[in-house]
């Protein structure tokens, strides 16, 4: 036994000695390439939210012809052409981009939530929610004027305004109007509510320009960021457009390795470096998927449904504490969604749960038929919905006939016990056309189940939903 122990000790010493005396020499080229690659990976994870926010704004400007302070809205529920990450398809989206460096403080007039629900949030360009609008916000659903100002603003705040400070130059707000039903009168109420929203610079409050409204329904809105080597060109533009925040100073040094520097025009790298950047982004994308898989903890024991990215809740999705900036989880959220809620408790206006695997623990396939049984009495005071997304882009499945199904749909068939069976497949199973959401062969997908006005039975877990089951 003593000889055996001595042999292990000698072997361990030899291994350590060989590591210490390792004579491996890295060439200057290898060192530079390795550093370039490592920093490309880390800065892409860090920069994901702001690149994604710019992609949405680019679609707003280039596809829809909008400019800062214009209001883009959907007069109909969104279809697959609304290409942003994990959007809803039951409410009526309202979006506007603004820039407080260009125009100064911005006023957003929000109407009282009469005749329809209204909900949304104001976010900066890092996709950090700054304020809730609607019943969960300062206006309490009664309407009011929000004033978005720089963090160091010393001007006078007009009486009666809800002031919102932000650190970035640009920002956006995303709201939804929620009709009481799908009746013509309720839908008209929801649309008329949109037309009461106003956005303008505070400097023009006495005589604001006529508000421009642009209907995005039926139009392509390309708002999903490209995950290729052009990612860094976009990132460079945003570094130059936005102020450098104190918690990002170390990242600025990493970006310099890639030719991204404040006040410096980005030069397209040579083919070798371009290939390195492309490889880095591919890894980052796969890393986000892996990160999500590791973090989706079952909401109900023994099931795959989970609350997405609960790590951001405690910081209201700023991911910033006194100890660190958690840009890993911030980047993952930036890849999978946008405009996160500030709250995720019983006061929250909406709760999302998602799943990446079926009842047998397998990923969802576009060429198969699946069934979700939604139990009766869903704890949602307003409505519930289930929506499918492309696994690769996290957007709606392109050219899908039906992207979502919700409790507004009165044609949906119910089972004798009050539950509802929803089918996911490329073509609707016979007789299930009103209980069907479409997939696409060859494309993996994942679902999200939303509860608007989540009730106690959800949070105390007395209401339980089973996993999606593969039928063939």
C-alpha cells in the first residue's frame, strides 16, 4: 500500500513538473489570432442586446419607413411577417424609437385604458426596462405623460409628468392594446386607443407636430439581428452612437482588438479575420442555446415548462449589481427576446412560460404532430395564448399559416372536462383546424405560453399544465 501511494505521489509530481516546464512556444501570429477569437466571442455576448435593439429599429426605419417618434402599430394581430424575437400574436403591438441626444427629453402621452387594456414598457438601447406603462405603471391605467430624460438632466420637470431617466442616447417603447374580445366594437376600441398616443420632444410641447401613425400589419418587419461576421460592424456603429458606461470600460479594451473604438470608423477586416469573426458568432449563438437549456428549471416538478431567464428578475433585467455586470445572461435574453417586463410576480401584467422539449424529453420537430392539453380554468384574468417560434431565429416560423392560438378564439373546440387540445403540425389534423398552430418541416421550433393578468392559481402552482406530447 505504501509503495502504491509513493508511486502515485511521484507520478503526480512528474505531471506537475512537466506542466511547469512546458516549452510550448506560441508564435506571435497564433497569439494574435487566439486573442482576436476570444475577444470576438466575449464582445458578441456582451453586445447582443444593443445589436438586437438596433435590428428592430432598422426594420422600423428601413422596412416601414418610420423615423424617430413615429408610432408604428398593428391594426391586426401580428403574423409571421413581424420578424422580431418571441413576439406575441394576440395583442396589438405599438412601437416607437426615440433619441434624447438628438431631440432632447421626449414626452409620451398615454391615454386612459378605457374600452381596452393597455400595457407596455419603456426601454433603453440595452433593452433595460425603465418604466411600466398602464395599470402596472405610475399612471395606474388612468393615462398620463411620461418624460424620458438623460440621467444627469438638470432641467425643470413640468408638473404632472412621470419622469424616467436613462443612460443611453437612444431608446424605444413597446406597448400593446388588449381588446376585451374579438368583437368588432372591442377591436375598434383597441385601435382607437392606439390613435390617442402621442410622442414628441418636450421642446415642442406647446405645439407638437402632427403625430405620424404607420400600420405594420401585413408588412415585413425584419428585426432579427444577423448572427454572422456583420454583427461586429453593427456593434461598432452602436459603440459610436451610444455613451460608454462605466461598467463597460474593460470591454472597450477588448473591442479595440477587433478594430472597434469610440470615434473610429470600422474597417472591414481581411478574409482571415472575417473567418474568425464568423466562427466566433456561430459559437456565441450555440452558447446562448446551451445557456438556455441549462437554465430552464421546471416551473412544475416533473415537467418541462419553465419561466425564462429568472436570473434577470432581481435586477429588473439590468443585470447590474454592485459586484458585477452579468452580461452572459443579459446576452442570452437579448438573443431570445426583447422589452422584458420589470416584474414577474402576482402584480405583473403578464407571465411567460416556455419549453424546449416534449413529454419524452426530445426537441420539437417540424415534421411531426404534437398535442398540448390546456387544462380548464387557466389562471389568466385577461387571456392566455400559446405561440410557436423558430428554434434557429427565435422569431415566428417564416410563412407559417397560423403562428398562435389564444383564448379569444371562440371557434376552438373544448373537451367535455373544459380542457382544450391544441395541435402543432405542418398541416392541421382532420377536424382540428380551429385547434391548430402550424409548424414547418425541417425546422425545429419551441413554444411559449402566455398568461395576461396571471392569477394566484398560477403562482401557488395549484393549476398545472402537462407537457406537449408527440402524437406520431
